[in-house]
């Protein structure tokens, strides 16, 4: 069995994730393809992840790819998480990961409608609300959630999901209906109605946005394509890594691995990983490199087992529920985090000793990111232990 040690895994990461200066991507679409998908839960992540992988990329360039060329599309999928997908990968997600989440979400939503007293038949209520939204957006127009609530009585109503609890209270049901329709590929987050740092999606018809009818792949084929792309980006990885990333079952992962004819390889620590059959050739080492990555960057969130690039720092660089904060990378490993000071300058906190070359390279990256942000302050929702400590210092 071919053995791929941690050093080679880090060399693969440097090349394939377009993080090493010698392997930067040409544009936003190429950078997204390099990562399979981008995390989009926090709007700035998309822009900052792409900036780290494509030299000279501007906010306008990203907006063009998202909203004008529409080569990159936001889609709720794996683990009920919002991602940016290359357009051609959407059918795979629609038929597999998004479909799985859609079924779970619809059942819970119908139940909450009944428990909240909006209707005796939650499924029928949801069907009517879905139909009303689809009809309103059929002309290709774009509307905020609030605008849709104002013209569609079917979206009126609030439910208290935690009655009697201090964190409870009535919340609008409309956003969950829109989420359901997006999972089913009926509608999509179109243009953003606010600054690139915030999420104010203008909802529109998926068919009109893409210029063609959405056609999901069969579930098995969809999972196979997602696994093939993931292995191209993140391989080698374990079955547990894939199960976590897909938010699916071990059975679905094993079937997909067989369908793409994945090959077993040995990993440091005795684990068994998988690569594609044409990906067994050794990867040469790379020169040391530095990078500053944002909250929830796909490199940091790509695997479940992260020791080979995090070492002992996972507790410091993630929050209590598993969301990655900002990271500072040197020579293939996350060695610290970064935050902005009151003047908008990027400041780093290192969690281990880094040699003079590394410190100089990271300082240059901090200056480069400060210049790119140009005074714009980013306020992440997900803050790691190390980030919180850096802010308080």
C-alpha cells in the first residue's frame, strides 16, 4: 500500500489549494474549483478565501463571478451549510447532499408550523407557501425576504421554537420557507442587497438565474461526483473525513468511494486514507510559504482529522462548536490567528515559535491583507479562543 506521510499531505495542500505563491489560481472561478466549494456562512469568507488564492483579485472581480457571469452559485448543501459552488457541480449537490438536507428540513418545518399553531396540517401549509413564492419569482425578479413577506400572505406568521425559555420568542417562519425552496433548487440567493461583508440576499428563481431548468443528478451519481471532487482537492482523506464533510452516512461514502474507484493509502499514525486511482504519484516538497486565511476557510474546514496541519492548536483555532476562526499559516501548518486592530490593520498572534523567515513572510502577508481590506473592518460571527484572546490583549 502506498504511504503518504504528513509532509507530503502538506505539500499537496500547498499546491492544490492554490495557497503557495507558485500555484495561485488565475481567477475567482479557478480558485473555487481548486477548493471544490467555498464556505459562505459568513459573507466575507468567500471574498477573503478567494483573495488568498488569486493574486490581484478584487471585490468587483468576485461580484462579477457571482452575480454577472454567474459561474459561482450559493447553495445550501452539506451539513446544512451554505457554500459557493462552481456552477457545473450544482446538479451533484441538488441530487445528493442538498436533497438529504431538504427532506430533514421540510419535516422539521412542517412540525414546527403545527406546534406553533400556524396550521393543523404543516405539510399542506408548507406546500401552499412554497407555491406562492415560486409563482411570485417566476418572472425572474429579485426580492428580499422582507419584500416577499409584504406581498405574500402565505409567508406571514411567527412561531416560538422554545416557549418558556429565556432564549425563545416568536420568529418569522418566512426565512425557513425560502431555505426550503433553495435546498430544492427552486430559488437561489441572487444579488446581495448590502455590503460584501453582510448577507442581504435578493431571492430569485433558480431557473431564471441560471438560464436553464435545474436538473439534479441521481443521488448516487451526485455523491460520487462530490467525492471525486473532494478527493481531487483534499485527498488523501479518510472515510470519517468524507462522512463528516458530506454530512451523510458511512454507507453513502463507501458506495461513492467504490464508484470513483478510490484507492487505499496509508497515513501517518496508522490511519487508512483514500485517493483517486490516478493520484498515486509522489508529490515533491515545496518551498516554505505563508498565508492568512479567514474564518471558516475551506482548507481549515476540509477534514475532520486535522492534526497534520493543526498540530496541538485545534482548541485554540476553533470555537466551542467546531467553527474555524482565522488562521496564520507557515510552511503548511496553521501556527496562529489574525485579527484587525482599531485602525483596521491586520495583527497576528502566533501560537508557537516561528523562525525569522516565517515571521517576515507572515508580516508581509499581514501588510498585503491590510492593503487589500483598505480600512474595511470585518467582524466575524465565529470567533476562536485565540482570536478572542488577541482582541482582549
